[in-house]
């Protein structure tokens, strides 16, 4: 990506990572004397008075804004609200810190890089609440740190470093990235690793040496450790290295020698760790089946929904970035021997798109599921890392003053997509369905526009308007259209106009992120919190020096509860003593059994429930013995445990 086309002005100029080594900068001055030359001025004076001073101040302000936004989102995260994506990784981190694991977490499995980063937290605390807040704070640090490698990569698009910092900060200020700071998930580390990998790729392309190839190969392998879906990114990196052999076979071979074995080790060890700790690994197993078996209309709905979420969530900048990327890819392919970083980014985007669409393009997920989810129709979380880079490309084009040849197609693509979404997709979608903010973070600024209706009262086939119950789709579609039109109107009217527009976009993104806290706060109230059962067991353990044995009844599924969810949450909060698990409570020897309120065999054996204490439908059964006698004397148990059932 090192060419510039005057017709499109979307390329980049060569850039280096090294800042000038001069201790002074020169500025042309004129005092009327003949032959007056450059007079030295201090670097500090140049920074404060130079032509780029506006962008320097803007860079500092934008970084500060990112810190504030992510801190605000993090402030609302008080307890885990993901029983799998958060709790499983936290449990892994506790295990890796040397804390052991009696209760295996349940879930589809997660790669351990983020758990490794969080593990030291458990060396300083055993309190799960303190550990969670520390992990959230660590996530904010990782998110803010991403600005640096992302900005270094953006300088290759022909921007100065201050301008690139503004672009990187804009990406990190958008809801798609900032909302993730409200959760202890791998997304923040995944995006940081991807930004570093892309920077390493750009440096390798500029100068294909063996040392730079080794760095790129290592970055690709580390990226693989962050999440299972990063495997497709590793594949893209490996293919790109193979093509790099056209320019330098030594560099390509060195990169492959690091990326392939270490990447395979990351994938193998991640799967083995999950099998050892959680009993299996099943992420992505339905992707190929969905793509091969689903009707074309189902696949198209998944594509449209996810593309719309990315467009609405990026204020349309992802469309600009896509057009720029396609132009750069065409240039690279046109030269034949120049398969560069643009092709790598395109391959990464394509790989994640296939994975994301394949995961959700299923009639059972979209139409037939008993638990209807709106986010299944426009899932954004899988694509967000790659599209985050696209947004950076689009924002860089905006600052450079992209021509109409770029902006007009971007506006056309966005308008067509929005039209199809509003008129064809939205009327069929369960807009009233369950929403997980971290899955569709880009459109969470419009969470307030979602209806409170249910499937019994929902008017199917309702085309969105600005005021009806399906307004969410239309309202979220307006900002990207406005920005793209504004870019076309403003065109190349000078640096000041570009700077003002960039500031406006940054402010709008920040406002959207702040508005998204409604969604994250709602989800925290709905799915977070400390289980009362866990608090009571912790109290009893403290009174009895941790000698009480506790087991969770996996065979019990009260009401609509998911026993895997409950097991993970209770295992996390019952600390430092970890509960055991039983599949047959009638043969358990534990003093306390956590299970359904109906247990005839237990009642016959003298087990009694603690009064008015339950979490997620699970009650605390105390077996006969000194503990039961103590609780009975305190009046904590039900007066009589009456067997109920056949």
C-alpha cells in the first residue's frame, strides 16, 4: 500500500517508524536581509507553533477522550454478566495463576491468551469481585494501548503521526470498540494483537528482511492465541507469506517457519486446555454445515444484517474504507508481483465474514429458535476486529480528502444496503428479541429505540418509520447517510474544513458510545449480580474454616434456567472454596447440595432447604448432620421439607 493515485487519492506514501533524530527543526524566516537562511528553533517551539499544531492538540485530546469513554463503560461493569465469555476466561486465569480448578467450566471453549494476561490478578486477591474489577481495568489499559500500533499502521496511509493518532482514537472511541470495555472478554486483546500484526505486515512489506519476517510470524502466532476465530487470520497470514516469496523467499521462509509451527501450537494447546478444563471444544463447528445447507435467502439475510450493523455502527466509514481497500487491492493485483498488505487485510476480512455469516446463517437461529435473539440477525462481534481496520482506512481517506470517485460509490453502497435492510430485512426480524450489547455494539447507541413488545403483540411485516415500533432500523441508518453526504458536499475544501469534520465525527462517535451505556447498564442489571446462594455459602464457609463440602446438581434444570450458566456463575462466586459437581445427587456425600426445590429422595433422607434462599431457580439443600442442626437452631431452614412429586 505504498502508491498514490491522483484520481482516487486513497493510496499511501512511504513512511518510516523512526522520528527525525535532529535536536532542532528549521523554519524559514525573513528579516529583510539578503541571503537569510533557515534559523534553528527548538523542537518544543516547532511542536507548539508548527503547521501541524492543530492535529497535535487534537491527537492529545482524542486519546484523553478514549480514556474517558472506556473508563465510563468500565465503570458500569460491576460483576460478570457473561456466564461463558467472561466467567470461563476468569476461571482459566485463576487456574493458570496456580489456584486450581475443582469445578470445570462449561461452554464451547475459549483460547487462553487473555486468561494468561489476567492470571497475575489472582496472585494479589482471592476475592472474585475484586478480581473482576481489576480485569475490567486491565481491559481498559489494553484498549487504550491499541491506539499506538493502530496509529503507526495508519501513518502508512499518508497521514502524519498526529493525524494517525486521531484516526486510531476515533476507531477506539466508537461503540463497536468501547462497549467491549464493559466486559471481561478477549475482544480487546484480539484487536490489539491484530493491530500489531498489521503493523508488522506493513513494515515487512516496506522492507522484506528476515528479522521483520520473524516479527510478523510471531505476531500472527500470538494473534492466534487470543481467540479461536483468529485461526482464519493465521491462515490469511500464512498465505500472504507464501506470496511474499515472489519478492523475498528468505523473508517468506523465515516468517512461515515461525508462524506455522507456533500458530499450530497455539491452536492445539488452546483446544487441549479446553478439553482438560472444560471437557470439550466446539466453537465454529456449525459454520460449514450452515453455509452448505441453508437456503440462499437465509445466507443473504445474514450477510445483509451483518453488513448493515457494520455500516450503521461506523457512521458509514466502513463503506469508505471498503471502497479504498478494493482500489488498493486492485492496484496490488494489477501489478502481479505486488501482493501487498491490502490483499492481506482483504483476506482477513473475507475469512472473518465467511466465519461470521456461516455461524449465524441458519433458519433455526433466525426463525425457529425458542429463544429469539435480535443480535442473531445482525451479529457484529466476529467482524468487528477486521472492520475496525477498515474504519481506520475510511477515516484516513476522510482526513486526506477522498475524491468523489471514492465517496460516491461508498454512498451508493451504503444507501443500497440500508434500503434493502429497511424494506426487506427489518420487517421479518424480531426487533423485540433478546439483545446482548457486546454482540452488536455498533448499534447500541439506538438501544433506546428498541420496542418492549413481545412475540404475542408484535406486528410482523412492519416496515420501519421514524415513529413506529420498528423505528430502530431507520433511526440507526440515518447517521451514516448524513456523514457520507457531508463528505461529498465538503469534498476537498481545505485542511480546516477536514479538521472540523473530523472533530464532529469524533464527537458523534463519543456521544454514541455514551448513549450505549443504556444498553450495557440494562444488560448488567439483567445478567449480572452476585448470586445470593453463593454469598450464603461463602458466609457458612467462613464460619466453618472452609470445611463445608458443596456440590452442584447438574441433572437439575429448574424452569427456563440453563444449568451450564448457573454452574459457571456459582462456581465463580463460591470462592475460595470451589464447589464440586454431581450428576446424581442421591449418591452425593456433600453436606450441601445445590439443586431444584423438588427432591423427594432428599427429603426422605432428611435433607432440608434453607428458607427463602435461591438463585436462578437453584436452592440450598443441607444434609443431616451438625451443619443442619446448627442452621435449624438458628431458624434458617424450612420448618418441614415436604416431598412433592409422583
